[in-house]
């Protein structure tokens, strides 16, 4: 079991752990269970709330330079651009529902292969078509981000987002960043009103 973080807490990942070179970043969430009303299809699709559609959360990561700016548009890694140009960051693909235990979407990060121009990796989860479907993170529970050493499979850190994010359509659960020759992780836990990853990315141009 990794170290459980709270909002705002930071942890040094590589200091004293020289063998760490690659991490799996798992992001998970569960749809809020609704009372079984509205018949079979109402139960399957969320009971008629949130526009009646299943909540589809998408995980992404922004690769920023030392000034906190997006290196380029190709440095937004998401289900439509799953691998960074240097091959160090790989998105596993889209999960449409969030049903089931464990990680819903996974992003692998090879720390030793990240381009020297990249200093921060900001992880983002946003609701697909939140405005059209009239959905927000009030329909989501048990959101978390965790990091696992890909070499030993040891869970290094685990951060449960315990706040209410009702009304928010995007979340920044955490970020990885350089600190000299080391890598640190920060539990951010910030909710935003951005409707898609493009809107969030524009803030870092």
C-alpha cells in the first residue's frame, strides 16, 4: 500500500529510490449509484439524471516546460493522441463508463526518457460532453489518482479526492514535476469549469 496523500501534500518519488525509472499513473472514479427508478434503461443509464447518459470521464496529461507552459499542442496526451513524441508518456486508451474496481484509465510515464524540455506533467480528468449531457462531478464518487513503480509493481502513492466537486466539469488530481535530478508528485485536487481538455490546455499556452 502506497502513502496516502491529502490535498496539497507533496512527495519525493525518486530521492532514495534510485531504481525508479517508470511509473504507472492510474486514475479511477465511480458513477454515483442512482435509485432504481425509471425502469431497466433508467437504471442502466443513470436514472434519468445528468441528461440520461452514462458519465464518460476522460483522463489526459499536459506536458509543460520549466516556465509552466505547454511545450506544444502535441504535448497534450489523451485518447486521441496516446503517445508523446519522445515515447516517454503513453495513454492506455478510453474507458467509457468508469464501472468496475481499480484504475479506469492508465497513463504510463518513463521518467528516465522524458525530454529535458518537459518539467511538469499535469494530470486532468474531464467529463466528455459535460455541457450537452448536463453532467458534472457531482455524479462521480471515489475518484483517485495513484502511482505504481512499473519495475516492482509497488504502489508508491495514492490520493483519494474526497471533496465535493459538484458543479465542476474537470479535475486536476495531481502533477509530476522535476526537482533538480529528482521527480516529485503533488496532490492538487483542483476542480474547474472547463468543458474539455482543449480549454484546459489553452490556459498553459
